């Protein structure tokens, strides 16, 4: 019997990449894709016969964590695996709290994705080893993320300018030209931004800056 899957991701290119991974397996059938949580809810009303959703986190209108809460309250039988590029503690914590049944990174290969889907449908919890380790650490040392969110993050005016340029997809050299800085100064600013925001890459920095209304 085939497993009916839905993919939720605002990036159509990534939707296709995930669909391609699923296509290697005859027991998985992609029923539909959605671009955000609201789109997912509309499509589920028309087609409730879904076994499992592969859910992105960062999406406009209704993100993956909000969507997971809603879907789990309406359709508790549907399994949800978060499939994301973000492996920071806060996202992992919030996804599990929202009711996610698994948490995988988008770099997962087709075989591991299939294995994770089968495990989750059988009552397990699909997780990359690195995610499982972070989850254990969170259980051992709980963090109050609500308090953490309230901590004021202070960026300098120049750091905000660099971050805004970065969010437009510009490279270091173009940012340097636009702001009349040297590329090495831009790199130093970005290093400081990552430290202050406690992130590891550009995507995480932009996401956190937006959620804290810094850009």
C-alpha cells in the first residue's frame, strides 16, 4: 500500500528536489505540494487522505511551526516531518513542541529520507544524528526560549546595513562597493553579526534578524 505524501515549501525548486528524492521509491506517492501553511490547509480540506507531510519551517504567511500546530489539532493522524536547512536549538524545540513527528535536514539523501518516512509511520521519530544529539542536550539542559527571545539584540547601524544587503542575496564584494567598505571589513561585520545573533550562516542570520524586526 502506497504512502501518500504532501510537500510544503515556499521554494518551488526545493519542492522539485524533494519530489525527485521521493520518486526513487514505489511505495511513496506525492499527492500535492503547498507553498505555506495556509495553502496547505486549503489543499487538505480538498484532500484529507494524506499520511505524512514534509514541512519546511521558514515560509511566508504561515510558517512550518504554526502550520504543524494547526494540522496536528485538526488532523492528529497525519504525521509531520520537518524538512529544513535550520538546525538551531530554538527551531528544534519549537517544532517538537508544536507536534512534529520528526526533524530532518534538507541535505538528507533519498535513502535516508525514505527510511525516516517509514520509521515515522511506524511510530518512530525520524532525526538526523546531529538533530538527535541537540534534542538530547535540550532535554538535559532546558532553555527558556521565550525569555531568550525577549533579550535585546543590539546591532550597530553599519551591521544592520550590511545585513540588509546580505538579505538581498548580494555577495561580499557588491556589499563592499555599495557601502563604500573593503571586502575584509564586510567580512568582519558579518562575523560580528553572526556572533551577536548566535547563528552559523547567512540564512539563519536573515531569519533571526527578521523575526526580531532588525531588518
